[in-house]
C-alpha cells in the first residue's frame, strides 16, 4: 500500500524545518478537494502559509532586537494632537520608499510632539518590510562609536552599521557634542551616505545644528525629505 501522502508531506515539512506546512497541509488538502483546486493552486496555498509566517516571525525578531525603549506603531499615532502634520507625507514615508533610495528623514519639533513615536513607527514598518533596523539616542550612538574607536575597530563598526538598512538616531542636540564626538557622528552619517538610511529626531531647528556639532558639515550629508513636526 502506498504511503499516506499527508504523512509524507509532514515528514518532508519536518525535514525542511517548515512547521506551517505541516500545520496547514491536511486542512488545505481538504479545502482543495472541496473547491476543485489544481495541484499548483494547492501547492501555492501551502507554501504561502509558510512564507507569510516566516516573514512575520522575521519581522518580530528584527523589532525585538532594534532597541526601542517602547514600541509604538504609526497606527497608534494620534494625528488629532498634531493637526498641522502632513498625514500624506507620513503615509508615504511608511511605504519605505525612502529606504530604497537610501534617503534620510529628519523629524523636528518641540518636546512632546510625537517625534520619537513617529520614528519608531516608521522603523517598525521598515522591519515588517524586511529591513534590519536599530534604535538609539544620538548620545548612545556616539558612545558606541567611541568604544569602537578606542578598541581600534571603528572602521569595522561603521561597516557593520552600514549593513543595517535603517538607523534611528533620537534626540539629536539634546546634549551638544564635543569635537571628538561630533567627528564620530559625522563619520556615522557620511559612511551611510547613499548606502543606507537614517531617521533623526531633534528639538532644535535645522539652522541650530551647527551649535550641536560645532559646524554645519554633518547637516550637509542629511538629505531630504525634511519633515517638521509642528506643535
């Protein structure tokens, strides 16, 4: 007697480490018979369950490892508190189109206007689309680079960070940088230029970033879109 095909599928699914195929094969086989699916349609349906589950699992891992202080989605953002905010611009940024072009997003505005929430929400959207992401304050990024510099591995660290599709740099200008710190931040920004994206948040208007870094050099490497979050 021939082997039960469902048992064979379960065996192959286990060998492939594809548990969703194992879970959905029998159920979808019954649906396929009832609805008259072709073999190709059945196979596509089974494989789609596995792919969707893997993508969801991968996004969850990327989000967990990003370093967010709290997870906040774009869907949770209260636009009623920011009526001047361009919703179409936020929706467009949420598509991740800026990532494909290695562009940067700068969120400016007074405290309490939702800059960190939006930055986090955009990064989560990027993770769900398959991008690697990482979040830290500007001070923390500089501390990481300083440690790498002191250990003699700054170039390697910059290359490692450049492989991450999106870095969120929160609270730029919260504490002015000393010259060495400003130089490290400049290297972070310039190493990613036309290779990978940044989202930066700041309470300071763009014109005052020279006060943070000692000059305007870093600002020259931060390309549009420039999005202001108005109170």
